[in-house]
C-alpha cells in the first residue's frame, strides 16, 4: 500500500505501532459521536478492529494514518473497504482528532484518497455514508466533490438509537478541481 501525499498531509499505511494513537482518538466522545462502533472498551478492542489491516492475505480493507507533513504529527485516520473487483468501487471512512477540525485537513485527506482511488487503483466509484446530523462531515464530502445520492432511513445504530444516513459518491468521470 502506498503513502499518499497532499499539500500538507501524508497518508501513511496503518501499522501496529499506530494502534495506541487510534485507540486514544476513538476514545474521545466527540470523535465517537457519529461512530457506529462507539467508544472502544479497551485497546484490545481497537486492536481487534484494526487486525484485518495487518492481514497481508486480504486486500479489501485499507487504512492510513493522517499525518501532517511538516512534523509527522498523527491527526487522524482514513480508510476504504473495496467491493468485489468487478464493481471497481469502495466505501471510505475517516476520523480526525478534534484539535484538527475546521482546518481543511479532512477535506484534503478525502481528496487525496479520491485521487488515489481513481488514479492508482483504477476504481470507477468511491462512496461514503454520513449521519444526517454530522454537518461538518457533510461539508467535507461536498467540498471534496462528492454528490449526495440519497437518504437511508434509520440505518445507523448510534448510541442506542437508529439514525438516518446520507449516501455520497464520486465517479472517476466526475469533474474534480484538484
């Protein structure tokens, strides 16, 4: 898996030494607010969740840490789950530490992953789902050029209730200004 570089960021494949940073981030209530997994009970739960990233025999799940280029600071994660090869598509997900929200890092990371998906992997379609109340993430996806394609009603189990989800996608043929 490649390192993806953007103007300010490096997306670096997740390795076992990243587990503690990822666990710490996922344990922050604001980060877990729209996460269907919730806050992990302990670091072993996080490790088990990430285990498929370390299995060289599987190729459908990919994950990167998001790091600032100038100091290699961990600021979040981004990943994708690839569908069967004939569909040439994947679904992406991302999370950032709250200290880095509102600075354009999420949009930049998503754009970097979009470029990688189309230019390096030859995908036809990249999708993302977002809880309808997650306004910041909705803005990220739209600024990255993704199109809202629909609404899935009460599909996400978040904090003991069912939440609606907007479905976004971008195609390899869609115009991108980056």
